[in-house]
């Protein structure tokens, strides 16, 4: 997919999936905790984990979580999976935000994007994807976070030769205006959940299939398969 096709595709997806901002009403710290919970699980289970944590501590703040034993955090978030790994991460993050940032993630988000990204990634359990989600969704920074849906769709659209996180992010940021990155990030995720699923993407219903490399290749393969002579049958008739 070239740049023009990408822009055409994104205009269609943007109007098909109006922005639903899952962070509405959340503090920056809650967005950070929620993003850690979302690692290696579905959005539904992440939400259940977050709700479990909220009912356990009532208010998700660095103070409350730093004071809550790891085992209790693990029990509260078990719906989100990997609770034994995520609980110590969440508690360590809470402690770090309290000790180094006066209990305010916002102080990190006020820094220039690259510096803020480095500070977020210095927190336990925070990798590039988690940092970019927090930057974009909590801080309004012009990053393009790459989740599993976006990585898959970028491969199907051939946006980057390399598949590592930074190459895919660079490809999407190169072609997306900074003020569009959050909306397009959410639109591609919505497309991945709705039609462009990992297994059996629903290409026949897809409004952007005309520009999709994966679809065009699959059509070509299908075309070759139907025009190829059946060697076994033709051998018999000779
Ligand atoms: S045509 Fe199929 S593979 Fe391509 S974007 Fe649409 S659903 Fe995904």
C-alpha cells in the first residue's frame, strides 16, 4: 500500500469507526495501570481486571496501590491474566510515581515526548507500546501506539518491510499527521476487532479492500488456482 492508498483507506476507516475514547473520565495513573493490565489479554478482560482493582482499593491512586499488598492486587486483577506478573509491576509503578514524581504521572507527561517516553519506559513493566499508549491517550502526545491489531493490519497492508515495533510505528507516524494519530490508532483497532480479525478476516464486507495488499494477493492466488489446469485429469485424457 502506498501513501495515497493509505490516506484514502484511513479516511474511510475514520468515518466508519467514529472515535470512542476509552480513557474518558480516567486519570493518567488509571490509564497507565489499565494499559499494564491490557498486556497479553483482551480489552474485556482488562476492563474486568480494572474493575476488580477499583472495587478492592476504591480509588486507583499511587498511594492506595503502593499500600496494598501484592497478593491482594493479584487477587483483584486476576481476570486480566498474568496476575502474578502484573501485580508486582503495578505496585512498583505506584511506588515509583510516588517517590519520584510526587504521585503524579502528569509530571512525566508534561515533558517533551521523547523524554517522557524514556521516563515511562524506565518504570517496571512499561515497554514501548505501554509508554506510547499512555503518551497518546493520557498526555495528548503525537505517538502512534502499535497494538496487536495494528501490527497485524500493518503487515496485511505492507506498510513496513520490518516487523519490529519501532519500524511499524515509524511507518505509521511517517504517513499520519500528528493531530490524526490518536483517532487513526483507535480506528485501526476498531477495524481489527470488527472485520480485519486475526483469523478469517471478513474481506468481502471490508470497505477498504480495494487498496488492501493482503486482499489483492489473496484474489490473485484464487484467480491462479481457478485457471490452473488440473494436471492429473489432463494426464488421464491424453
Ligand atoms: S480486505 Fe480483508 S485483510 Fe484487507 S483490511 Fe479488509 S478485512 Fe483486512
